[in-house]
C-alpha cells in the first residue's frame, strides 16, 4: 500500500491505498475550520501548529498497516509553506523509520485524481479546477501531460467566496455559507461579470470582489439579512457566469468529449448544475468527484501517487523540497 499525507492548507489527512487495485483502505481528515472561523481565513502559523498535533493522532490509527507500506506520498506543492512543511517532515521521519521511498505529489494533480479514487483513471479529460487558491481549465492527457488552457490573472473562484463571506462577517470558509445565502436572495445588485467582452480566455475575480466591497460599504451598519442574501445571490451569479463564459470559449476551440470539475469550490451545486447544462449543449459528458473528495484530502493524493509509483517517481530523502508557489510557475509555462 501507499501511505499518503496531505497538509497543504488547513486540512490534516492521511490515507492508505492499495497499489494494485486502487482500493482505498483507510482515509481520515481532521478539519481546522472552527479554529480559523473567527479570522475569516487561514492563519498559517496556527494551521502549522494544528497539523503538528493532528497528523500524529491519525497516524496512530494506521500503525497496524505500516509494515505493508511500500512508499509514502506527500503533498509538497503548492500550498502554505508552513503547512506543507509539517507533512514533509512527517514523511521524512516515516521514510527513515520504515525504509521506504518518498513520492512527492503536486496538490493540483491530486485534485484531478480525486475523480479516480478506487477506480482506474479515465484520461484524457478537460478539467475545470476551482479551489481556494486556483482557478484553471486543464487539458489532462496523462499524469505527465497536463496543459493549462486558462488560469486566473489574480484571485481564485474559491477565494472570492471566502472574501465575500468575510466582508459580510459570515466567517470562514465562505463557499458553503454564500451558496446557502444565495438560495434566499434575489439578483438585486448589478455586479459586472468579469472579462465578459474580452477575447482572452482567463479568469479574474479581484474586480468582482471590489464590487461586493463597495456594495457592503454603501449599506454600512444598515445592512439587513435580506441585503446579505441578495449580495450573495448577485455575487454567486456573476462568479459562476464568468466561469461559464470562459468554458464556452474553450469548448468552441477544443474538442472535449469528456469534461470534469474538481477542487473544493467544485462542490458548489449551482456551478455543477450550470456546467452540466453547458456540457450538454456541446455534447460533452461531465464527470464529478464525490463531494467528500472535493476538498483537500489524502485519498486523492494517494490515488495520484499510484501513477507516480508506477512511473517510479521516487525522490531521495535529502532532495524532497516544498514548493509553495508552483502554480504560478506552472501558469507561466502552461503545464502542470
């Protein structure tokens, strides 16, 4: 089996995956959401301390399986440097103790392989990756051949939900609460859809966030619960419409027979439904990972690690490094 470790942001997670069958033998995640709630976002130093406490606790639950572990996979890029370091340090200690090799895994590839947990991979696929840190359209042909067709110029889809929730004083994380508020609101605020008339295929959420900020400031202390519902509904509609417009541009240029949505923000039900309708228009089959594997988790890292294991992508103990900002570099050269 492969023991996989995920600690890229604020979720501490371990998993065990059978190499030959892809069977998920064990998976557990400890969330830090309540610890970061009052701050309106993840506090890196706090996240690192919580990982240091949580990861060993989960490891105790899999101790009886350790003699069957043939490799240890760990997220080493991208993410919060202090959080990544906790997982990498545990990986190094276990690699020495068990005398097994290390497989460093790109967190974004992990999200892609969340589609294939406990099953064979189905590539090639077009992929929309939406999370708290990333918004990308990918052309994934194989584990090693993943091209970035579009990426965000500034903020991500998921981050814009978190910041909107923070501006409305709704705590962290913001994705689920904004989605729930949007169900009770009307599209009363005329927020402009980003890059609506641009010929470029890219994403941008900084301007939309600023529109929300201005709306909240104008309402001031007089903001009502219905105002919040309406801001959430108006924001979510513009944020998702932006994605649909960019995806439609891609669909007109690229012949995708199959497409998928991955990433924590991909759990948004409105986005899923509207993307389903768009894919149907173009005759594209849409795949979605189970909701439990949308957010950061070690099961997806373990599934990606099976492909890395087969390709013998082992890294010597002394050479494994963290790379918090690999996504920006990847966007520049167009590959993951």
